[in-house]
C-alpha cells in the first residue's frame, strides 16, 4: 500500500469515526504502528487532522460536510475516480471545480497529492496548484492547505449543494483562465451532453468549461445515459471522462467516437 493510499484510508476512517487510535489504524491498514505514527504526524503538518496522544481527531474544518455529502452513494467508486483525476493534473495547473460529491473527492485527492509530493522541496508553503471553485465546502477543505492556492467565486449560496451561483459568480469566472475544469454532473446523455438538475448551476458549470483549456467530467456510471432538467454543454466540449468500471461498453464506445478519452477505474 502506497503512502497516498494509506493517507486516503486514514482520512476515510477518521471521517467515519471522528477519531483514530494508532493501534486500531495499524491493524486496519495492516502496517506497523510506527508507520501510522509517521503518517499521522505528516497529515497533522498538512492540517488534515489534529494529532492527539495515541492517535488523531478530525480537523475542525476538513470533514464538516452536510449529511448528503457524508452519505453519498457509490463512495468507493468516487474515491477511485478522484485518485485517477488527481494523476491527470499537472504541477502548477489552475483547476476549476464545481460542486458535488465527486468533485469534493477530487479536491481531497488533490490535497493529498500536493501534501505528499512536496515534502522534499525547499519551500513547503509555496502552492503547487491553484483551485478555482464555486463550492463552499470545497473551499473550506482546501483553505487550510498551504500547498494549494484557493480562489472562491462570489455569488449566492444554494443550501442544497453549497454552490455559489448568480451574476457575482459569473463576474469572477469571466476574469480567470483555467488549465482544466473538473465537472461533476447529474447526467451524461449521448445526444444532449452534460446535464444537471438546476439551471443556475448548469450555467456556472458551462462557464467553467468555457474558461478551461481541458474539460474533465467526473461521474459514477449510474449517471451515464441519464438526463436531467438543465443542459450544461455538449459532448464536443469534453476532453476526458473519468468514471467507474461499471461503465457499459456501448456507452464507452459512443463516448470514444465523440472524441472523448474515457477512463473507467
């Protein structure tokens, strides 16, 4: 098990229980207590948890998500998707993230990668990438990560999704240029393209796509072939789609024919 995998697993356990004991974690991950202590010390340095005598507790900011995020479906699939997306992001990239459970996992994966990959660099406080987001929960998670510069759009908050929408959001996005936009969606239709339930969120996600050099769609396979109320954009705007291994082969073929690189993880 790699360090990144251990860190992800430790944070999953911490998110579920709120606290973690070294011996219990060592047993769960099948590694030595000394390895767990080192991992917890490094995660504490990155402000991803609070170290305690004999273990750790959850950081006050990191995992205080609403119930709909904590009980998201297809959690393991979304974590695999997020890890794959993190590997597609280059050092120093400017990344746009809209709201949603899968993009929240992408934000966590980016934070883990940035923290784990920069320990030998002379300036540990210099950001390794920039994230632009309209999601308040993602901003809250990344604001305490010194390796990531976080830019939050203005706008009116939607309490159901923690996303900022409206003219203020548009104003900020019109002033930035993104290397890659990572978009969570509620549906992917072969004819109509990317879709979501709310028209105001759709317009912001569309603008993320327009401001980006590359567009990466992240979604579990349950949303493939599904339609929703509001259209974001056509498949011609999508460069990469990352989903889970349950993606039907027919849908994968249709996406590939549309010029989209598909990763089913």
